[in-house]
C-alpha cells in the first residue's frame, strides 16, 4: 500500500507500530494513567475551568466542564500500557484534598461524585 503520509494514532502502543517499520528505533512513549473524578452539578457555576498548577506534591490538577458536570483530574502515574486501569483510593483522596483550598472545604465531594 502506498501513502503520502501515515499518521500513527495508536496512543500508548505507538512504539509497537513504529518498530514494525524500524525495529531499531528508540522508544518515545512513557505510558501513564490518569484519575479523573466527575462531580454532580454545583461544584462551581457555568462552563468554567481551573488549573491548579502546583499541588502539594508538585503535580498539576485541572477542573473542566464535562457535559455540564465538573471533572477534576490529573494524568501522570507511569504505568504499563494496559486497557484495564483503575484509580486507587489514594488518588481519589489526593484530588479531593487538593481541590478543597480552591473550591471550599464545606462541599461534600465524596457524596457528589
């Protein structure tokens, strides 16, 4: 098959596809997983979003509007390329605790997930 351009859109598997053509190429991809929490409406108004650029451990957290609901998350845990990844409770707790100084301590985060 001939093509003028080939776009490798295989995500965490991009290096596998690249090596099909050039087995000697160095790996570029570092697979990571993210934890994202979607809250009920009411955490903040409208279609707003925020970035918390410096958390207690140096990571970044963002909050964006996802289909009318606030979604908070981070994508930075190095992991194996896997299709069955799940957040652990420590990641959920981390995100909630980091949101409190910015969005309020009185909001019942866990009840509104």
